[in-house]
C-alpha cells in the first residue's frame, strides 16, 4: 500500500522560509514524478512544483524564483524549499506521486504565512 508522509510547514512570517518533505513508502511501480499541489477552500487544486524521475522541474509562475523542489531518489522523498513567503502562499499543500497508472496523494500539510 502506497503511503505519502508529509512534514514541515506550519506558521511562518512573511518573508520567511520553510521546507516541506514528503516520503513515499510501499512503492512497487516506477515513479514518473513527484510534486506539490495546493488547494484553498472552495478552489481547485493547483500545481505548485513537480520534479520528474529524470530531474526536470516545473513551477507555478507565482512561486518561480522563490520555491525549489528537489528529491532524493534512494529515499523516495521529495522536498519543497519555500523562501520569501507571502501571505498569499497560505494554503494546504499536498504531496503527489505519479506512476504510469495513477496518482497518489498525501494527507496535506498546512502552511500559514502571517503578514
């Protein structure tokens, strides 16, 4: 059974930094990509950042230059370094893992940025 265990986040002041981590376990298929999405109440889940198995990355325009995604392939872990945080980054962040056949989701990690 695939499980994604997220950690990090919490309450951060505007301009500050935090790091999210997500460790995958129970994986038997090849991982195509891992990433982070966020979803505010009443809104659709949106991509924040993704990194492929080959190391290619993609970011939402709103976080480019501030957030950095990385992964440790041997530990099946993905990280999101979040710098220069803004109040509008306040959200629940969901870890995502993509295999060829389906997506898996973590339980969500709250990040709150105070002004």
